[in-house]
C-alpha cells in the first residue's frame, strides 16, 4: 500500500481519513479495469462509482446546501489515479461537467445532479474550441437569443466524455460585451437536435474525447446557467475548484511510480546486489519522494484553503496544478529509467503512467499558462 501518512496532516478531518480508507478498499477490489473498450469502461466506471456512493462527492446535493469539499475531491482523485487513470478520469469528469450547475445552477438544472451523483448520467465540460484553448475569451461559438430560446452555432473540441455524455455544460458567446464579458454558459442535453459528434479524438492515453458541432442547435432560455455574460466567471470559478484536483491525480500517478520504483530497487539485482544499493538509484528515489511530498503539501493547502471559505484560490490552485503535474512527469520519467527496458514495455505499469501523465500538464490550464496566472497574482 502507498504511503498514507499524509492523512495525519492538519489539513484533514476524520471524515477524510475514513473516505480514504473506504475508497482504498474499493479500489483494491475493483481496479484496474480492462481498457480495451474505453467508452464501455468509462460508462461502467461511472455506474460503479455511483453505486458505491463515491460520486456523491463530485457535485452538491441538490436537496442540501453543503458546498463541494475540495479535500474530498482531491483524496478521491489521488487514490483512483494511483490505481487506474481511467477511473480517475471517470470520476473527475462527473465533477467538472456539472461544476457550473453545482455552483450557479437553478433548482431545475440541479435536478441533473441527482442523476450524475448516482452514476445514471454522464456529464461533460465543453469550453475549448479549435481557435481558443487557453485563450477562453477568444471563443467563436455563438448563442443567439431567439424569443424564449437560444440558438447555438459553432464547434467545441478536446471535450472529455464527448460522445458518451448525457449532458454538456457549454460555453458560447452571447455578445453582452467584448471578450470574456460576452460569454454565457448553458446546460445542453446530448440528444438536443443540432448537436452532433463531428470527430472522435484518439490520444496516447486513451480516454473518450471528441469534437462537437452545434448547428442551429435550439435550447430553451431556461438552459442558461447564471446570468447572460457570466460564462467566463462561471468557467473560472469551476476551474478554481477543480484545478488543484488535477494536481491530485498527478500525485496519484507519482505515488504509484514511486511505489513501483521502490519495489524494483528491492527486488532487482545488479552486479550481485540489490539495485537499491546503488547510491545513484538512492539519489533518484530521494528526489522522487521529495517531489511527491512537496506536491502533496501544495495540493492539500489549496484544497484546505478553498474548503475554509476562501472565495477564490487562483494562486494556490495554479501552484498546486503546475508543480504537481510537472514534478509527477519527472518522477515517472525516473521510474521508467530505473525499470530499464521493462519501463517502456507496452502494458507495464510505469509505461502506462508515462502516457497518462503528459496530458495533465496541458488540460485545465497548460503549465506555461499557470506560470502567467501565478505571476499576475503575485504582482497584484
């Protein structure tokens, strides 16, 4: 079992420790899953996580008033990622896809949350476009008001759960003002006429991804989340909650890489002695352990700060996401090196971790963008 001494840190309460133990036992029994049919695996994982009760942490209870607990989100993502990257993906997208509804949705829109928390519906967050990834304010997709409806036209791409989602949180330009101030957010069911899957996208660590096309896609005005022109603020508020949990997933990958490396160093012999007796290998393991602990401190600081009522944790979340994903890449690279040829054997644990980690330095704010965010926060 991976080191869980971090759970004794003052960031956590007994309920978090209980959650970690419950999820660890579930993971040992149910993960990893077969990834041959990625769509089918994700659907099954959402069902299983819902049935086990873990998805109740991914969105607010529509009948209650408790906010999202970011520490719980981070613990779940770290634990799932350590066991199976696709399981982390399935959980994370349920939260990200419904984040806008959790934070800003109407009572009618929040009815979706009962389904997503139970694993009976799959959600997706449709923000990126072919010309606007990190530059959200540059989006082209439009939502034109037409009587008691909005008409959506445009494309979204790199949409996680694209093609298997039941609902999409879609951001489009409504034109109240130039740039970021003229964007709004909408709830769009997947079966809405005019919404089609234009392309399925394959990546090095397979996940359900797609390019979506909206053509004269008509939705009721009640599908608007928040107020017209609030879409950018809504998107940033959602990312403010979930960005540090991307770091938590990276931390889970890094912990698994460290565990596999320690095991390798103990069991593998080189020149008549365990690999771990070599000082160079010990130095690598020390660096890996340092990166893991430093990342954990940044992640759970950000999560704790948000849970303590901070309205925004832009700086803390950006630091956590940047450091954890970049250092996890380094940790996993060292694990591959120490495993030698086995580290690049297709299907081995460290080889799969090497493919899984790379995307985390891009999505929900690329590493270079996080540096800009941090610098602006410091200078302000």
